C-alpha cells in the first residue's frame, strides 16, 4: 500500500485528503471481511496489497453478537445429514426464493470450513468423544449447528482476527467509507473519513469488497447496536450503480429482550435461539405453552418467522405480560447444563437480577436480519466490475427467510468464494488508469462532506434516525399492507424534507457519523418499503394480511436499481432451479420432529 498527498485542484470547495493506493480494499472487518482477506493471502496475494477497514476498533464487529451457532453438515450426532439436506432446509426456509447455486456454494463448503476453523483454534463445544458438538436450531432437519457455548460469533471473530494477524494482513480501524468511486462501470476506489482525526481518506483500489453488514438497526426494536447495520453496504453499492434484491424480506427474531422490563438499553437485544435449541419453552401470561396452537410438531423450533408471528398474535390477543412480551423458560433444564451451554445468557440475566436456571425471561420479536442486499454473481461480484459483496451485504443465499445458523456460515463460505475469485482476477493484471476521474469525484464528495460537517441546522440527525426507525417499524414491520406501506413512503418523503436542515458537529463528532448513517438509511428504507409494496403476497418473513396467501406466480425476486431519471426502478426476475442432488433431498421430505427432544 502506498500513500500520497492530494493533487492540486482549482475547486474552490476543495479540501485536503490523504491518498492510499491498494490492490484490494475490504470494507468491513467482521467475519466476512476477515475471511476474504485470509483467503486472498492463502491464494498467494501479498498482504501488503490488501487493506481491511472497519468503522469500529479491531475485533469489535457485529459478528460478535451472533451467539447461537454456525451451520455445517458434519453429522456429529446425525450421520444421515449432508450438504444437500442442509441446502434443502435452506431453500425450504427461504420459501424457494434463494439462489440455489449460492446455497449450494455455502452448504458444500461448510463441513470443511468448520474443520478448518477447528484447526485454527476456534474453541468449539465438544461431545464426550471430543468431536465438534452440534445442536438443534429452528427448521433444521438434523443437529448441524456447531457452537462455542452461546458466544459462537465472538469466538469466530477472535479466531479469524488472530489468523489474519498471523498473516500480517493490514487493518485500519474507525474508518467510515461514505462513497464508492467508479469509472465507466468499474470500481476505482472509495472515499472515507477517519472518525478519530476527521481526516479525509481516498483509497485507490481496482477491487473493493463490501462486507459491511445489513440494515435491521433501521427498525425501532432491533438486535444490533444503533450505529451498526444501518445499510452501509447496500446503500454504497446502489449509489455506485449496482442492483439490490429481496429488500422486503426482513427477519424478526422471535426472542428479543423486552426493554420495558429490562431497560431501554436492552430493548430488542437478542436472546439467542440456542435457548430454544437447548429445550426452552415459550409461555403466554396465562401460562399456556402457546406454540402448541401454532406449530404442534415443531413447537418452539419452527421457523423464525412462524414463531415471531405466533408471539405477535399472542400479544395482539392480550395474552402478553404487563411489559409487552411473553415468557421464555428453560428452568426445567439442569442449572449446570444451562451454565455450560448458555454461559453468556446466564451471565447477562444474572447481571439484571434474573436467574435463567430458576425463572423465565420476557421476550418479544425484534428486527434481526435483512435477507436482502446487493445482487452478486456466483463469485460475489456485483454489476460493477471489481466490486464484490459478501456476508449480510449480499443477496441470494437466504431468500424469504434465513435459517438460523446460516448467517455465520455465509460469511466464511462467501469470504472464501470471493477471495478465490479476486485472487484469480489480480493474477490477470489490470492496466486501467482512472486517476483523473478518481480524484475529481473524490474532491467533489469531500467538499460535500466538509459542508455537512458543522451544519448549523435545527434538527440533530440522531432524532431523524429515530423517526426513520419508527416509520419502518410501523409500516414495514412484521405485518405490512397497502395503506401502511403507502403511508410509510409518504412519511419517508416528509422525513427527507426535514433532513436538509441538520445540526451536525465536526468530522470527529457522533452527529457527523449519524448524518452519514441517515443518508444510507433513507435510501435503504425506501428500497424496503417499495419492495414490500411491490410483493402482493405473503411469503416467509414478508407477511401482508391484505394478501395472506403465498402466490406461486410470485416465485420471483424483486430487484431495485437506479432508473434513468434517478428514481428507484423495480423489476422482478425468476428464480433458478436447484441441482438434482438438492432436488432429491427436497423430495425426501426431511423434517425436524421437535418431540424427540422431550
């Protein structure tokens, strides 16, 4: 990586910025970004030609919040499991809107990738025989969710960071990438701000990987930190000219903490699916184990959308707790078992004065995962040459609803896929020179950011972000309908009008970061609302009471792109068919019988 100062400019608004030249810029330092970087080095790319940048301190990515496990058909307990059955479960959970080739790319690779992580030192929980242990997760036919207690994401990221550091892969923290720069349909770099110093940074790169997470913290109740998962990846890609897909499909995890009981700072925080995977029961305020009415065969381990809607129905019927939730109870399990298998949950609730081993906790649905994202090909490359997207930023693997344990699987599987493709691309060489275009676009963007910083308007951007979250929660939440979606789009237009009068601090302030988050969020929220309005059926996580049935003619993906006049343009595209091996697994009809856990 090389550095230089800003070239001369006659732009009266021009500001100083640093220029860094690198072959591959990876935006996002969670599992997907780290695994991509590792694969590049494993394929012979010089670490000095790679740079990973993250918005937070190194090792503090959102991956650490994924607790329950990571899927791979190891067959530790159920030898009849296999990658094709894993793929079939993924397609069934996605209501067959998934891209079968991408599903197969993940499920085929995962057994080997889990063993690779084990060899790298990931502290998986073990069976008595010393094998990687696996637990049940919702809507999976067999026990295929490998785990490290209930801190799997944290342990995964620590393992990947240690591996990356051992390979001397460069990393820069507290960097906010706000624009991708292109020239004639190919990526040439990215513009960013150092959040510690306020310095503007221009990265010259002919390959950029977006590994920047999803968009569910744009909802009022969500399982993310407020300043993460604000749609950075999809917004950056769309602005650069790439397409988005499946943006209407937002997964509401059934068990988020109820802030009215535990405090606002805990509202929506995830109570991992592992609590139900280890045998936890759900009860309403009347003491009824209500999943018997909604899913008598799979009970609490039915698909996340099914369980979330069941809880929502109980609350709507007035059978919720005084705090607006239902009870999740695992007290029938042995206390030592709970502390071994669910240590982080046990510690969290103990700090709040609740003993998980003797009393229930209160939960309600929370926005957890965006199945939508950037359209990519089988290698992870977008419509923009040299621009890739991996992890939650990409679309295609999950369809209409994500199988629990598949998010971490996608990050490392597609990190490997994209790493292979990029290494091959670099080996071919690239003689293109877009220096003039790059710097012209960068200067314009940095001048706009300088104007934004220190804006003396009437409204803090954080206030508008909160209002945006209310719009999506109210109009594109667990239930959507025509009137609500139209009202949501109208409210979004009004919010945009208020966003021209912001009160923003300098470039090291939180308000500056919130202002950038707001710009991303407004774009992504519009894509969610318009896509949900377009899909006139109910499927997976997308539930429309005005169109309650799943329509076979709607087995199509909704695609969002920038129209010729700048407005969003929507279209649909058909879904491919799975391979013969996966079709055979689908026809076999494997399914979890919850009662084998009793």
